[in-house]
C-alpha cells in the first residue's frame, strides 16, 4: 500500500482565526490529528466528523509524548493509509521540531507537506503594537530560544547584544533573569527597551514594557505566564500599553524612539 500523506500544519498563535485556508483544508481531510499543547481547541472544529484526535502535547510541567514515539506513530498511521495532520502552535518549523519530523518521514518514505503557520514571535509582538522590524528602528530581527538543554548549548547572548537587531526570544520567560543579565554583561545598554507579550493574539493577552535592566522584575511583578515572547530592542518601546505605565518607565534615552512612533 502506498502511504498516505502527513501534513505538518501550523495552527498559528492564540487566535484560532489565524489559521490559514490550507490548514483548514488539511484538517478537513485528516483521518487522525496529532495535536500539540499550544493549539486553541476551536481549531479542531475544522475536523471532519469521525476524525481521531491524539493529544501529544504537554502543559503545566507534565511530560509530553516523546518525540521519537510521535514520529513512529505518524509513520505507522500513514503506512496504514491514514491521512495524518500533525498540528502545532505557531509555525511548525519555528521551534516546532518540524524539521526533525520532515526528516523522519522522508527516511521512512512517507510523503509530507508543510503548511506554514503564523509564528508567535512575529504575531504576538504585532498584536501588542510592536512591529519587530520597524523601519528606522531595526534592520532585522533574530528569532532565538531562551530555553536550551544546557549552558554549553545556550545562545551567545553577548554576540547577539552586539548585532543591534531586535531579539525575539521564544521560551524565554523562565530564564528572563539570566537572559537579560547576559545581554547587559555582553554590552547591551540596560536602558534598551524590552517587552514581554503573554498569550499574544489570545484571550489572555497581556503586555509589559520595561528596559532590559528591569524586564525580569517587571514580568515577575505582573506575574506574566507562559506562553510569552520577549522582545528586546528599540521597537519594544512602541508597544501599546497604558501611557501612564510607559511614562513611568521610559528613560530619557527612549525619546527618539517614541518620537519616531508619534
Ligand atoms: N512553533 C511555535 C513556537 C513553539 S515554542 C511558533 O512558531 O510560534 C513555544 C514558545 O512559543 C512559547 O514558550 C512562547 O515563547 C511562544 N509562544 C507560542 N504561542 C504564543 C503566544 N500566543 N503568545 C506568546 N508567545 C507564544
């Protein structure tokens, strides 16, 4: 039997309307859907009647399904002729292990198609008023993980500090103290604007704006929760937050940034 297809589909961030038309079509064709934790439950409304849903995500510190098991399951189902959708939050290839799954499927001879999704690192800041590459403020943006298996594997924060580009940090909330300290130790001005966006585009969206020097204390004081994106760089000063809050924290060094946005 020729294997059926596996779709690697991005569900976008919090807002279920950010699904692409192609994602909706793939969901409508699926026999089985393997779903990650950060996918909004309303997205599953696009499944056809009788499609099977397998929850392989983790939440609140519970163990997720091992990656190797998910890959084996996809291969087995497809080889049995079942059309599989592997549904992930955001974009499947941005910190979503889409690459590993594509390789595993290719190795097993299973056809696979990627359906890109709206990634949280762009959409969460944008929905909070932060364009990550705002002209005149940032010539680019770097997508980086704040969560690495060990310190030897950690990003070179000092090198990133020198780029002058917007830093978009995924999975950074838990280590915001270490990340911001490493950036300042690496030469980044402690007054550089910095923001954190919780549940971007979702029902529980909250944004805080601070400086690199004060971001960690600010997210803790406001009890920001995961999922959250950290944005570090001048563009963070453009966030739509209560003006009083921003006036209270904006150092004089932000004047030109705020003037650019006015
Ligand atoms: N593939 C996903 C990222 C998965 S890694 C994507 O492209 O968006 C998980 C991390 O993504 C979270 O720790 C958080 O940093 C970020 N994230 C996912 N959804 C988010 C949301 N709605 N708001 C803010 N951050 C989000």
